[in-house]
């Protein structure tokens, strides 16, 4: 796929990261509760600047092994990010990921962004199977993946040594035809309708949120 991918949802613009996103990215990637279950550490401003430089070039899917990372912009502020890794061309498989500022948790923002990414993955990208993984203790991410319609396929016990302890991992997945069926019945109402309308996401006002 070409670079500069931009996706629009009822409330969000999903687009490549840019130089001006440093403050917004730091506002959530510097928070312990955000990176607790991620393969990442709390970042200082220099670390966030380095992360931003790396993410700015992850704007396309050209060959297996590529990862697309999009900033999720709400009312002019970046409140999180979503990623799609192309893991296999032969088997048409990919993996999604996401991280969001705690201020927008519980408002359907992550579900809205992830829905758009799954539409991209199973549509224009042409993936047959898309998976999502999370630490078994990360109940919020597990609930989100299940609520969107991905099935839990595995609970890997003591899968890896993670941040000083053995950690379990949950594996979720959905097939392209399953996702299209879900979108025709359930997901559209959830992602663009009832939950989001009932609980509008709070505005993130400048200056940047304290880190």
C-alpha cells in the first residue's frame, strides 16, 4: 500500500505521525499505567522524541515484515495510536495493536480506531486472518478485543519473562469473512453509535496534559 494512509471514523482521524505530535505522544507514553502491559518502558522526553522519529516512517505496508502505525487524532489532539503488522504474505496474516491516553478510556475511542484498522486489514490490505495479543492481566484490552468480535484462541501460560516476572498471554483472532459478517450485524452500531454517543470523549485541551 502507498504511504500517507489516512482513515476517518465518526470522531477520529487516523494518520501517520508527524513532528508536531511530540507533546501528545509524550502525554500518554510517559505514563506507567499505559506501558504497564506493553513491551515498552516509561519514556522521558528524549525517549519519546526517538520513538516519534521511528514511528514517523512506519506509514506504509509494502512487504511482509512491515508495520503500519497511525496516530489517533481526536479534536486536533493525538490521544493514542494503532498498529497493523503484516506478518505473512503466503498465509495473508497480520497483527493489530493499540495504546491510548487514559483520559479517553471508557468512551469507545479505542474500539472506534481498532474497528477502522480491522476494516483496512481485511479490506484493502487483503489479510485473511488478523490477530491481537495482550498480557492476561490486561483485562481492558482483552475485553476490547472480545467486544469487537475477535475470539480468544489461546491462553499461553508463562509465555515469556516480562518485566521481572513470568507473564501469561492471551491470543485473539478474526478471519476476514467473519469480520465482514460482524460488521454487517453488530460492529457498526457499536463503533459509531450507542456507546460513543452516550459517552462523548473528553476534549484534550492545550497546553499538553501533564506527563
